[in-house]
C-alpha cells in the first residue's frame, strides 16, 4: 500500500505546526501545505506590533525553507484551494493542480471584518491581518497625520500604540461601553485606557461610525472624527467557505470534536475551528490566539498520523502596548468569583468557577513581567486546581507554592 498523502490548507501557524507534528509522529507519506501567499509562512503577531512602529524591520518566518526540505514537506505557495471533492478525496487548486489526500486539515484561519458604511466605497479603509494588508498600511502610516481606528479591541489598541509612537494623532472609536470589552477584565482595561490617553490617544466609547468620507468618520452621537487615514479593527470572521461548499458542519466556525476531527479523513484547527475543549466542560470554543493555533495544529497533526489525542493546552495570549504587556490564560466565561492581586507594579486578576477551580487569569505589567504569573496560572488551570481565593489575593503568598 502506498503511503498516505496529507494535505494542509492554510500556511499559518496552525498549518505549519500540524505539518511538522505529523512528520514527527511517523507519517511517511507526502505532506503538502497549501497557502495563497507566495512566500514562506511567517509569524503574524509582529504585524500589529514591531513592524508598524518601526522596531522590527522584516517578517519572521515560522520555519526556514531548509526545515521544510529536511522534513520532506512541500510548500504549495501562491495557490488558493478552490474546492474539496469529498467523493474523490481531492483538493482543487487555483493553479489548476488537483491534490489527492488521505488526510486533510483545514487551517484556513480568519478574515478581518469590513466596515460597510455609506462612503466606504469612495474611501480606503485599511485592515490588518496579513503581509498584503501590512504592505498597504505601512505607507499609509508613513503619510498619516490623523488616524481613526474603529474598534477598541487588542488589534485596534496595538495599532493605536504604534501610531502614537510615530507621532500620529490617533482616535479610537469603540461602540461598546469600554475598550477591550471582550475577555479583558475591566480593571486591566482601565489601566490600558489610561496608558493610551496619557500617550495622547483619544478614546471614544459608546458611539459607532455611521458614515465615512475623505474628511473622516461621522459618529452616531453626531460628532465627526477628523482623519486622513481610517483603519477597521472590528474583529475577524472564520474562513469557512471551503467547508461549507464541501457540506461540512459549520456553526460559527468549522465544527470539530476534541481531537480536531471534522469527519473521516478531515480535520480543522486554528482560528477557523470550533472545538470541544475537555478542560472546560467540553465547551465548544473558537479561539483567536497565535499560541492556541500552534497548539491545536500540533494535536491535529499527531491525530492525522493515527493518534487519538484530545486538545489539552490552556488557551493563552498576550498583547504589547507601549511598555506594558498584557497576558491572559484560560476561559473565564464560567467564572463566578474574581480575585485581584496587586504586587510589585503588577495587576493580576484570577477567575474561579463556583467550585473554586481556577479557570482564567489575566495580568498586566511592564514588559514581560506579567508573563511569569500567567505561566504559573496556566499550569494551575491545566491541573484543574481548586484554590482558596484569599491565598490568591495575598501578594505575600507565592503563587509558585501552589504548583
């Protein structure tokens, strides 16, 4: 019998992690990564950080070209997957090539949501998700004097920090009552809001754009934000069109089980996938995190090789804004108790479920100082630790002793 062929659609962190994990798990057949960008897969977090503020000069490849060659992994770059023929077990590419598969991974990622407003067809509204977006946004930043960012989430605020470091007058427009309303604790969001304001960023909350023009952004409260450059940072939507056309289960993302399996021979991982997470009561979650994409990609790769490994990594993410680093771990949706801990300039918030089990944590501090506590919290979340709230609140009691 010929060795089985594995096709991975998506050349991001999930897809690359899956390919190497698959090979390391003993897969002997061909492995092909299909990606529509015509270059080596690269790390995406720097797009909204160092590459915009000028502290980083170029893209960082996830792996070197020699690594793919050594592992016998083919990179089919500059090729978009047009369709999946489930009856014939083939993937059709935009290059005219058809690839047969025995194991298929969908790691198609997510696409930025667009602002569809009166005037948007006559004004350039930038987004930031990939190298192509960066190539359009960098020269705009070089010329910008007044920037309006629609969306007060992590990407919008990272863009605001980068803009202020370039001396651009910057306004953030957030429809919700506060910035970082999705997942970031109120106390930490307030500290970040103060940091942005002290750096000259104007933050407008509780108002939404109603139209755009060459003069700027008109808001629902009657005000107009003057801007020569407009960026939409209003979240992303999972890329599911291939899965839908192939009649795979889609509900807010490509639906998988805890082992990233969609159906026989087909898996999904990364931002496009909705996955059952055993660590959090088998909740169905879709994670938009660089680290989770890599973790889940590796699990999918091993399971494509015949293993039966459920996902187990604690979701984890970070954001750099000015001199501050925000770190978060876990899934705090089930939390009913919130515990604050303040020590040595660090603000940390722990989230406990009704049983006293730690399910989430977030910390903010200068540089990477907050990462240490979150690494400990991640291990405690993974071990399903039950922790007394008074211990967590007391900075004189070391977190490490809980391990």
